[in-house]
C-alpha cells in the first residue's frame, strides 16, 4: 500500500490551502511580508529587489542584513512557498512570482497588515 503525498498541502474539497499550511506560511514575518509585497506586484520580480525591500523595511539595508535575508530565502522561505504552490521561483533568472494559489492567503495578509497599522 502506498500513500499519495504529492498534494498534502491542499485540501481534498477544493484545491485550497489547508489551514495548517496557511498558518505555517504566515507565521514567519519575512515570509509574510514577502507574500504581501508580491500581492501588490504584477508578474515576476527579481529576488534581489524583494530582499532589498525587506532589508529596508527592517532598517538600514546593510550588506550583512541583505546576505542574511538572501540565505533565509534560498534555504527556507522559497522552498516552503514553492512547496505550497503559492510562489514560483526561477533559480536561473532569480525571479520570484506569485501564483494563483496565493490568493487563499490574501484575507490573512490583510488582517496582518491591519494589525501592524498604527492605532488611530
């Protein structure tokens, strides 16, 4: 007997992300911010531009900060996001693109953005 795990990140009912995958993807700040950035762009973006934006968001974009973020994305974030089919990363061109499945995250990204907005 074999177990099919190819689509373990999706629910059987309707090709959406499982709640546990949504929470896993959004629990890390840089991953969540990258998803928000990609939701506001059309088409693929250079990974370097995304990293630079994240570094500026964190403060001064020092070479150390940029290197750390680049390593995080190459070794962790891009793999998780790709496995969940919410982004496509082309290693040859070093471009990352939001996929249609990422729309399932939009309501949660909006809540996170509202939570980070200054109180009125």
